[in-house]
């Protein structure tokens, strides 16, 4: 279900990231972005007609969503953080005190907004 509604994944990742933040303003910002992503999912669900039996309707999102990426500091390969955000939201998103187990080198890396780019 989450592949059809990337906003759900975005909201979960933003809330998980907010859980590790220190400053109330940063937490509020991530929670607000998560609420916005969930609201967009609700609006999308309200506009979807239930498929008729036997049909193969597919929900296609017209939203421009990207994956937040970082570079492995050990070997400089691109690493997906599993955080997906709308391109418009990325410019205002704040990520602080996050960790990820690197799929390239196997080490844990700290990352924040300044370390990210969008793919």
C-alpha cells in the first residue's frame, strides 16, 4: 500500500526523524511536514473511485516525489535514506541527528540536512 501512497512513507520517516531531534522548532517543522503529507494522502484517497470488479485500475500519483540521498563518507557512493519527500517540500525539510547503516561499507553514518541531496 505504501508504494501507492508515498506520502505515508514520507510522514512516517519525518515523524521518526523528529523523534531524534533536539530542538522544538525542528520537531514542529517535521511534524508539520508529516501532517501535510498525510493530508495529501487523505485528499488523494477522497478522489479515488473504488475499482469495479474485474477491472485493473491503478492509482497513479501526479506528484513529484524524490528519495533523500547521502554519500557514504568512506567510499563516496550514493546511499538512499529511505526518506521520500515531494520535491517542493525538500527545500524546507530539516533532517538532524539521523543515522543510517550504510549499504555500501556496513558502518553507521550520522547525517543531517546539509549532507543530503534528492534523487
